[in-house]
C-alpha cells in the first residue's frame, strides 16, 4: 500500500489556488528492484513486455553495456541480458513494435557504433531475439510507423547528415526502401517522431534537426502514397538545435500538439495545434519553455487527473515535471516530487511496471546507467490502461488512437513507434480518470480507417482490446479532371485510383459526387475507376467541386482529395459548330521567360481578328490583347505577367474559342 503523498484537486489545478505537496512523489527503487547497470555513457532504455505475461520488462544500453531485465511481477527484475541474444549490441536508440504480427514485440535498434546500420531483431516468442534485417547507410535514429496502413509496420531512419529513408514492410519483417513520391528534403533532421496532426488517420512525421543550419521539418502523409513538406505552411520551422520531439493532446481537443527540446538554445518549444493544419507557438504562455538545455521530452498523465503532463530532461539543468493546470498553463513540480534528478537523461520511458494504476519511469543517461523511479502518487484517482491488439492492422497497434468519453469530458491518446531522443514509452495507453468509476464510451480508430466502440467500461483495470469489425475500402486519390485545367466538351471523363476491399474478395464500388453552392448530383454505382459524365450548365459555376466515395456496403471511404471542377459550358454548346468551321488552329506554343512573352504558331483558313486573354488559375484576368491573323501560317508574340507558375490562355475568334494551360516555369 502506497503512502498518500500528494493531494490533487482544485488546489492542484492552478498556482493561484495554491499548490500542496506533503512529500516525495517518486522513489528511486533501482537497487531494491535488482537493477544493476554499471555507470557509463548511457543513452537509451525502453519498456517491452517481451514474453506477453502482462508485466513490463525493459531493454537498454550504454556505450559499454547492453542490458535486458525481466519483470518478476513482485517489484523486482531478473537480468536476462546474456540469454536475450542482444548482449553485444551497445544500442544508442531503440523502439518496440511487432513487425511480423506474431503477437510478440520486436526491436528496431540503432547502435553506438556509427558503422553499424539500423537493424531489426525478431522476438522469438519470448525466448530471445535474432537479427532479421539490416538497413543500409548510417543512421542516428529510427522509429516504427505503418506509413501506408497496410497492417505491416514500416520504419524510417535518419542521421545528422540527412540520410532519410522510409523502409516499407513487405512481410515477415523484410523491408525495402520506398520509391516514387517518397522523397525527403536533403536537409531533413536526424530525430523523427510520428503523429497524426491533421486527423486524417495516417501518421505524419516531424524531424528535429540537431544542426542549426537546417530547420526542423514536418511531412504530411498523403494517403499512404506520398509525402508533402508542410514545414513552412504549418509554421513549424525552427533552426535551433533540436534533439527530440513528442506529440500529445495537451488540452483534450482531439488534435495532437507538438513539443520539442532544444540544446544550446534559449528555450524549448511548444507548438499548439490550431486544428486547421497550422501551429501556434504558445511556449511562454504555457510556462513550459524549460532551459534550452534539452535531452528528451514526453507527454504523460502523471497524476491521473485526465490531462497530459510534460516531462523533460536536460544536460546540466534539472529535469522538469510540468503538471497540466487544465487551463493552457503548467506548473513545474519536479523538485518537490523527487524527479528533478537524475539529470542528463537521454533515454526516458514511462510505463506502469507494477500495475498499480500510475506511471513509473526509467531514465538512462550519462554516468549512472539506468534508474527506475516508482510513482508513489496515491490520490485516490481512477485510471484505465488500454492495450490494443491489431488483427488486420499491425498487432502492436502503432498509429492507432483511442478517444474516451467520461464525466462530460474527452481524452485522446495515440500509440507511437518512437519519440524523444532515443526511446519510447510503453505501448499501452494510460488514461487518468479523476474520480470517474466508469468510462462512458471508447472510440478506437485504427490506421486502416476501421473503427471500434466500447461502452460503459469500468475504471481501474488493465483492458486488452483486440481489433474486430469491418475494414473499410483502402484510401485512394483522384486523377482527373484536374483542378487547374478548363474543360469544354459536352461530356467529361472522371478518373480516380483503385480502392481495395482488403477483408472481402468483392471489390468496392464508387459514387461520383459533384456539387456547387446551390446544386449537386450523385452518379453511381460505378464499378470501374473511370466514368464519362454528360455535363450540365450549373457545373460551370466557379465553386463547383467533385469527389468519389468508395463503399463495401458497410463502410465508406472518401477520396483523399476534393477537386475543383473548371467547366466552360458556353464553349461546349458551340463545339460542333467550331469543328465544322475550323477557323484557326494552334500548331505550337512556347514561353520566353526573359521577355515574358508567349510564342504562338497558328494556321488559319481565312483572315481573322483573334482576341487573346490571359488568366491565372483563379480566373483573374491578367492581360488581354487582339492580333490580326492572316490566311495560312503565322507566328505571334503575346505578353504575360511574371510571378505565376501556370496561366490559362484563351484564344477567341467569333464562335471559336481555344483554351491553353501553359506552365511558365
């Protein structure tokens, strides 16, 4: 039975109401737990239930020792390093995830030896580990994620030199480098952390850069088929020396916020997710700037009040334990809670090793190996520990999120495959529930897009939830009509990528949605990925859009994009007349970017006056002029404004009109 050491209630919410502490909250039990890691330059430690007995074991290392300790279930640990198959690795960083979906968590490891590549070690059903894959090139850090939501864990590696590679899992813990639209900026940072910041169901990737000549970067995952660098548009650019990032929903609004630590800098940074794809720096207002001396950081609910707290470690400065005041600000209680040391902790991993309902922490760092601090908080609060097991989705549920509803409030947690400088927290999701005796409902969102609901779940339990239910059609993208082109024919062809029905042999079918401000239509079912549509006059509205819905009769998947439709109904009416009276023909066109001129080569069956109008993609008129076109062949030069990447050129003579989409760069 733990002592009641800290009082948490309204007095603990805000400094203005007073902060009451009666003793130490965390107790160093390293020695009494049987942990004997020799002092050395140490970087990492992670919780892993390697034998699936429900008790968290841990793996870690220094530059001179690799250690693996088995949890005995009585508050002590047994050193199984020699029989683990990992004793000679000297790991610098590691993350836990089940890459072959056999139900036993495997390890993704980076070595202290820079000549040793990132390696994957398969868990042999709790009887040790064996190497099954080695990446190529030098890597500083690697993390797990299911990038394409196919149910197999992929991983991404990076180094301070910017050698960023995404490895796709092709089955049985075998991997191959991604190709196609998966290209990272050459100046991408060295420490990744994945999280679904835009709530589209796929984890995006933040990279902290340890080089002050390179900015941190954020890449948006585009349908599991491409990435988009949104660093500057999202507002996450920072050239300070960043050493690790962590995602967490600090205000329970359903959007992941981002915190990252800087070293040799003026402060750390907290970026608040505004829910519109952009972030706002609220570090100072939240009071969590720390000292700019960071080693690592993580979000966890330390006091079970239902609000994520923030733990940071530093190089020479004390650790910080920022308790969430639930009003957008935090209070540092590290010193009073007994967790201001050990300092210089690179590796931090939180997990409830003794299954008493609160989170304990392992810290690995220079000069002391590894220490276990037991959370001795007993404030009569409730909790829920949720372990998710994928069936179609990856077994360790990395990328899945759980949203719980209780006492009129909401909390959201997402399982990550690595965060901070070198490690990862336990894969189980920990929810503090305050005084709630029951959780009203739980919504589980899997990377595949599948959802699962539970109702009236009692508090104070360790709950295992295995995936069940339908898997929706896979995500897919639109092909054409393109949003930056104008269409004039009386019928227009619409096309999109194929979606797959992964848990059924019957393929999905589709519905085409076209809508404007005052009208809409649905065309379907369509059993192909292309359909020819007779166009209507209302579709020429400037605010006309289209998208596709794929369905398997149980769940729907909406196309990744919604494209604007640019349709010229007036021209389509006279198209047949134009074809009968050919008039002029555009034989060739080119661009002179020095003189800002368009070169046209025309052929005409008579003399005519040609009206030439230049528009941008928003329909704004940029330039208009007329030219005299003689019979036969002729060449002409038209002016255009610089500063545009694409223009639309309209050429009209009488009833004949031709549109050209012209790239200028």
